């Protein structure tokens, strides 16, 4: 969690390099960050209740998915488990940012076990995710902890092999199959292969995840492993992968020049607010309020709506949704057009 604190300190030290015309009384940059600070404090009891409720419901749902009942019912509970796993991941995500339960040994044990189970070992995930937070809205390093963004000019100069690789990296199927491609390969396996000594927890994660699959398969056959681990992970990873993709790759997002870039500005212009109904807000742990999360990582997930409601400057962000048209539009925002200052599709 030290890296999260470093990001927060960096937020406080950045200064604007380019004048922006704003209306009198509108807070920007550090002043806006200061306005969010009152919301960056958790209620320990609320945090405990949210975590216990989430993981309790997840256990119940997985138990029901494991029962020897018709496959349609098991599929339904497996789908429900996948959705709850997204919320459980957000609690893990907030803990790693130091937003909730940061001094709790019980929480540390729970979240480290959960991170290992879902192929998100703390060492590799936290390093890449914190890099993403510190470089959002920049071209350089955009592929670390996020989906890489190439400019239209660079695309015109790139080889056929480079274009094909870039298309594959951002293809909808990669996002849909985030379970093997993002979580298993990029977050867990590759860091372990590059530096086994540093990323020993990736080995633990692989053993934990696939050991449980083998155990369940041996205990109750393929169906048990499918409905309790494989299918929920596929659903949670695919939804989580798309949420992350869409909140950093949408038509109205901005890539800032080095002169204009600050973490404050990047939070509001290079990440989106995903408008969801209340049920999906619950399942996704309010991660749709992503512009606020990037502005202040210490705001607990359950206080993000409160912050947006109280701060007018946060109420007019670039907005995305989960409608089919919006999903298509996000997957068509593939290249940064520096001349027209917007995301465009492939030529």
C-alpha cells in the first residue's frame, strides 16, 4: 500500500503547466483535490459490514451453484457469483489503495487470499495498477497496467506486424476472455516468468487457483469446477475487463500533452463516469465513479456517490454506459488523433 500513498503525495505536488479558462468559483487541480479530502475517510464499521456482506453473499451463491440441481439453476447462481466477485474485487482493490481497513490483519489475510484465488497477486497487480494511476492520460507507458494507446501518426508509420499486435491487444475478444489473457497471462504468469524471485506470490496464486479447480473436479466432476470457479471467473473477468477498458478508452477521452498534463486533469479528462442502475452499481462496487477514484484513491468505494453529489465540479464528466451502442463506440475508440484531439477508429 506504500505505492498508493506515493501516488496520493504526487497528486498533492503536481502543478498546472498550462492555463485553463474556468468560470469564477470553479475549483480545479489541487483545490478540487482538497474538496474531495473529507470523503477520503472510511467508516470502519461500514467497511467491515460491506466486506462481510459481499463475501458472505459470494459464499452462499457459490454454495448454491455447487448443488446437484438442474444446470439452468446452477448457471444462474454461477452468473450471480461472477457478478458478486466483481464487487469483491473492488473491496480488494480499495484495500490495496489504502482506502479501507488498511490496519486490519484480518482484512489483510482475507484480501491476500482472495487476490491469490482470482489470479490477482498483490505484487504484480499493485505495481502495474499504481503505474497506471500515475500515468493516466499519457501515451508513454499507456500499456502498463492498462490497454495500450497508439497515435494515428504512429499507426501510419507502423509495420503490418505492429498493427496486427495492436489490434489483437485491443480486440473485444481479448476483453471478453480476460480470464486467460489478462488475469492468467498478463497479471500472473508473465511477471512470474520475468522475475520469479520478486513475483513469488504469482506462483502461489497459480497453485491456489488451479489447485482448487483440480480439487473440485476430483470431488464432484467437471461440473462442480465449472460452476464454482471457471464460469464465475470468466464472467467476473470479462465484465471487469470491459469496465476497465471502457473507462479509459472511449470517444470523449483525452490524451494530454506533457505540458498540459497533471494527475488532477487526467483524472477528469482521461477516465469516465459509467452511468449504471443501482443494481449494477452494487455489483460493480461503484467503480463507475472512476473519474473521482482517479482524483482521490483514498475515497472508499461506498463514499464515491456521496462525493459526486456534494461537489459540483465532479458532476459533468464524460459519461459511458453499458448499452450495446456505447459498447460498440468504446471498441471503436482505438487511436489518438493528435491533430483533432480525439479518439478515432482504425483508418
